[in-house]
């Protein structure tokens, strides 16, 4: 039965291994600054091993989609998360 919403195919995603971060006095602390906010930590927890669209991440982190996208962009720049697929509605 046709619906008003586009069909989303399942995402085939193999999570990469856990990341350990070691920070010395000479290294920049970009990663630590990125994960210092509670929202960023909630987003990382929501993405634990399952990809999700920004709207689902925002709901899991109890924040707006715009705020979730802001944190996702910074998490991507810090190489802590990656885009696995793009869906348009």
C-alpha cells in the first residue's frame, strides 16, 4: 500500500571498533571539547552501534533536530561518528 512518506531502505552498516583517546600536553583537545557537552554524550550513546537519522537522534537526546545536527557535525569533524547514508524526505 503506498504511503505519504518515502520508503527508507535498511542501512547496511558495520560499526568500527571502539576508539580510545589519549591526550598529552602537546595534543589539541578538540575531541574532549566535542564530547564535553551532555548532548554530545547522549548522541554518542544513542548511536552506540546503530545508525539513525538526525530526527531519531534528536528524539533520543531530547533536543531539537537543529541542535542534534550541530553536535553531529562536530562529532564528524572530530572523527567520532560518520555518515553512513543520506535520506531525503
